C-alpha cells in the first residue's frame, strides 16, 4: 500500500510532463491511480495501437480456427 501526499504526486506528474520522462510518468500514474494519464501516455508512445492490432489479429485467428473446427466436426464428428 502506498502512503503519501497525493498533492505532491500530482505536482510531480506535471513536472514529468514538462521533462518528457514517460517511464516515470507511467509509474507515477500507477501510484495516483490516474487511468486517464495512463491511457494518454500509452497512446502517445504508440502502445495502444500495437495492442489494438494484436487483438484484431488474434480475433481473426480465432474466427478462422472456429470455422476450421466446425468443418472438421462436420466431416468426422466422432473424432472430436
């Protein structure tokens, strides 16, 4: 559990924005439970786009895998 002064952590957040220290900004947003800052930081660094692309690719794979299993089951239902 974190104990401390959140007002000072908020000031630190502003200073880190000015410095451009993304790593410490993300850590500070974890400490302050600032979800908006975490999302904003991930979008600025390009990590959200990579996650979205990964999810799209995974959902496409699962869609075609489900079709494959359905066709396999229709060919030979006793094997599955």
